[in-house]
């Protein structure tokens, strides 16, 4: 009597394993759009303040110049750091199994986010001054992470998930807390009460989504691997 050869059984991906590789780049892109969007909106385009503007803008506010309010100016750039590093750390992860088109998009986003750490009218000498040293270090770290992205993909999954989750949360808490601290000064400057613009809301929601997805990277078992395209 002949017996039929055993059939191979392929594990089916869970819903989380299916959705996470698509939600991850979407959250990164939306966070970047929100960061470069209006944090203080105004019908006059010249009076719109974006998240990207805040790191420089705060230096000219009266409470800051008088020393009445102390802020970590570089904290406003944490969303860029989170976006750039998260994109570089995820581009070659085996769990996501991205093809080259998605990897290219993620690495391009990592570079664009990193380069936005440069101040206006920057020079190499200016980046070495104490005022911009932290931005220079962050920029160098982001570009190195992008360059070594394939090697960083070998880091333990839980370590990467924990790092990206904590960084995403910090990229929400610190800039938003400081933004609300300076909002009264901006309102006084505009001579009318100001509220958070759509850019801040989108950036916060997207970064919180990124933190949740990073938690999913920690807890999912990843028993199924999709073929690399």
C-alpha cells in the first residue's frame, strides 16, 4: 500500500504581522508631514509656525531672551531624530521583509529627516559651535544609522523595539510640553489666543502610533516570514 507524501504546513501570518510592516512606514511619513506642518496656524502663510521652525523660533521669544523661561531648544528636534532612526532601524529588519522599493523610501525618509536637523545658513564651522553641537551629533548619528542600516537590522528585535518605542514617546512628551510652555508668548506676539495647529496634532498621533507599533515589535512572535520582494 502506498502512502501519500506528507504535505508541508505553512504558518499563516497573524493580523499584527500582516499590518505592522505597512503601518510602520505610514506612521513615519505622517509624523514627518505633521512635524513640517503647522504647529501654529495662521491665514497668512508667513505667520505659520511649523514644528521644524520651533528650534530656531524660540530663541527670539521675549521670555526666552530675558531668561524667564528655560527650555531645551534641541528637544524640538526629537521628532526628526525618532523618524530618521526608526526608518533606518526598520528598513532591513527580517521581520518586515521589505523589498528594495520600500527600503529605498525608508532610507530616503531617514536622510531627509536627518538633513532637516541642519540650521538655516549652516556651515561646517557653525555646526561645531556649542549652540549647534547637539544637532551636529544627532545628524551624524542619524546618517551613520542610515549607512549601517543592514548591520543594525541584526540587533535583537526586542532591544530595537524598546529603543524605538521610548524614543517615540520622548519625541512626543518633550516637544509638546515645551510647545505649550511657549504658546502664551506666541499668543501675546500674535495678539490673539493660539491653539495647536493640525501639524502638531498629526505629528503627535503618528508618533504615538509609532510607539504602539514598536511595542508590537516587542511582543509579536513573528512565526511567519513573508518572502523578500
